C-alpha cells in the first residue's frame, strides 16, 4: 500500500482595471492555507508478471479565469479514482496495460457561450460547472513481438459530463488511437529498419456566440487519421541516417480547437525531416 498527502498554501491576487467608462474595477483575492490533498494506492501481485492496482487522490487546483460578471472562479476541487491491470507476456518482451478512471470535480471551468468579461477586450467568460464527471479507459500494448519486430499501440476513450448527464468539454476528442511499428531487416539489409503507423482521433467541436456575429456558430473538426513512415540505416555503431515522413497523405486538419479565440490550429502538413 502507498499513502501520501500534499499540503498547499496558496494566495491569488488579481486586479482588473477597466479602460471603458462605466465599469468598476475588479479585485479578486483568494487565500488557502493548509489545503490537504491526500493520496492512497494499493498494488496486488496476482503473479510476478500480472499486478493489479487501484488509487485515489483528491484535487485542488486554483484557476484564474473569470465569469460574465468579472468574478474569478473558485479553485477546482474534486476526487479521482483509478484502477488497472498491468501484465508482461512473451517472456516479458511485451507489456500490456488496462486502466479505468473516473474524476469528479466542482468548479470546472467551461466556456459561457456568447459571454465575455464585462469591460474587457472580448476576454471570454467561463462558467463554474458543479458535479462534472469524467470517465474513461486506456489500453496499451508495447514491446517486441518477434526478433526485430517492435510494436506500440494504444487506445483512449473518455467523456466529461455535467451533473445532468450532458456532455461538456466537447473541444476534446472522445476517442484516440495510436499505432506504431518498426521492423529491422536481416541478412544483407540488417542495417535497415523500416516503420510506420497512424494516429486516429474522433470528432471534436464547440459552439460559441462571437460578439462580432451576434449569433451562435459551431467550430467542428471531423474525425481524421494521420499516417507516418520512417526508415533508418545503421552504417556502424556510431553513424545512422534516419528519414521520417509525417502526415504521409498531406491531410489538412485542425489538431486542436481554441475556445478562447473561437478558432483552431492547423496540424502540420506533410514533412520529411531527416
């Protein structure tokens, strides 16, 4: 068993001076002394190659975003639970892991659609969501499947909902899948290693009401897959040449959405660094 705790002493002072007339300046101060966030974990060894584990931790995280009235949100608080299984296979050449988790939080910051901090230069306002719950599962397999053949793959699924069961934090994908494999050739080509893989993620979106438009709009990126390739030649123990081709099919996509500035960021186009 593993137990522990963290004690936080925290002071936050924020002054917001409005340039526009008719607004009173905002002053926000928080103090926290001796804020204890405990942790506990247990590991049970079924066999030397197959341990089970579970853990609990509390959450205390100050935040600086503000609501539609210009008032700073209280620190985010909650609890997180995790349980999993790790195992080794093929004489410990391959490792596998399964992790399930649940996080419950209060004061989780979520964009307040169409609202800005009053008197600011369009600084977005946030809501403090009570009773937010995130649930998910992670799967992972890594290792050497055969001499010269290595594999790394993972899958993650997670969703965040409010106390009414409505999904929030939609700017993050629900599903993520990653696959990467390499193979080192033998005989006359024993110095050559080739590899490839793909990253797949599900769709993401968010809805906002920019003041410039005065109506709700939705930014959305459908699910997409990015393929990558590599080749490496080992001339001798000290010299090797590696070529990577990222985004093999030169797909245009948004790698992330920005809920602050109502937009997104494009992913890298096809590149071939070496």
